[in-house]
């Protein structure tokens, strides 16, 4: 479905600041560090 709106380009000098201000996603997480040992054993 095509869109009728245009997004203006981001000036190169503003790009680093914009990227730093954007929310980040956790791309890699070890399950051992995020769960209590009791829960790990209960789920096993």
C-alpha cells in the first residue's frame, strides 16, 4: 500500500544525535543472568 506522505532527509550532522536518542533493543541476553536460579530449576 503506497503512502502519500514524504519524510524529509535527516541532515548528516544531526544523525549521530538522533541515533543516540532513539530507544535501543536488547539484541543478546543470557538467560542465566535474567532469571533466579529457583525459576530456572522449576522450568527445567
